[in-house]
């Protein structure tokens, strides 16, 4: 249901904006149709910014500023109707407001519970992945060094791409600590290769074919892909955004299992965890 909802909501919001803009232009009913635009445009603007620039890795949990603007928009549309304006405008404003509230409080929440496989102190479960050369690589082969494992949804996800950019900006510091970076996604292998070429840093860009590793770790997300993305070659099942830090030996030092796909750890957190665990250089 969430997959269908988010795609339908985005299309409906754009349609409302176009209709409201045309109605405002022809009727000059600025109060009613301005309210509809205020209830709809801020969220679509944020989404467009995320998709185009891919520079924001996290937002607030509920986007309160947009809630306030959308609520004011509804009030303006109703006020405009009370002053003799359009009777359709309040309905569309309420639809836009309700859609955003569902997005913020229902769609964004992943209904996630901490997984048994990711408990601190536990050895990371064994699984296999595919590297950019097409070779099968075992998770056990990363036990020679501390490792940051980032499981991301795919190149289509702007927050994931921004999160990876943050790590890329820190790679020299992580290299100095002797830390490996494993970026894992269930996306098509060619997309992973393209991502590795794009960033050109000494990270391990890995494909989780069939989402098998995610299922081993209990972080798979069936039906998590927005409807329509399958046309780009993605599978409907994706992964819950997760970051795991393991020490030399493969023991889990820390794991971030967000329950809101827009909430991601700050990049400095990783360095803090590594230093708190006295990981200061490769010899350690």
C-alpha cells in the first residue's frame, strides 16, 4: 500500500499544483487558490530539491514547517470560500494536507524493530555479495579490518546518495584509521558499477543480489520500492537503510536502524564510534 500511495500522492500533488495555478491565473481568486498552492507546493519543492541536488542526507522526522504551511493553506482556502471564492479549492487543500500528513506520519515510518542479528557485541552474520568485478565476496573477508557497512536502497534514493557523498568526503580520515567502507545495495549490478565509477574512491561497492544478505540480517524491505521504479530495472523489494560498524574480527560495535527513512546518522558519528572503541590506526 505504501508503494502505491507515495507514487499516487506525488502525481496527485503535482496535478493539484497545475490546476490551482491555472485557476488562480484565470479567476484571480488569490485567497482560495493561493491557499491550495501553499498546502501543496512546499512539500513538492522539498522533494524536487532532494531529487535534483541530492545533497541533503536527512530531514526532521515530521517536517513541521511544511505541516504549518499546509495548515495555513487549508485555512486560507476555506476563508476564500467563505468570502465567495471557489468551493473546490478547500477540498483540494484538504486533500493535499491529508496526503502530506499520511506521508509524514505513516509512509515515512518503517514500523521497524531492532533486529536480533544486529545486537552490539555479536559477530556479524555470514553472507555473500558481488563486487564491481562480478566476483563473489564473503562478509567474513572484511574481518581483517574495522568496517563501516552501509546498506542503501539504490541510486534512485536521493537521501542515500547524499549519505554516501558525506562518507566520500571523509574517506581520508577513515583510511587513516584503517577502516573499510562497504556500500551494499540490492539494486541492479550495473547501477552499483556506475556508482563506483562516479565516486572513484577506495570503497567496496557491493551488490546484494536477490537481497539475500539483507534477509540474513533481517533488514530486507519487501514492497519498499515506490511503484513505477520497477520500470528502471529495480526490484520491488529493497533494503531498510542501515549502518553497521564492525571491529577487526567482525564483531558489531554499533548499528543504526532508523525507523524513518529520512532520518540518517550524522557522518561524524562514525568517527566518534571508531575512536570511542580505540580504533586509531590499522595496527590496532
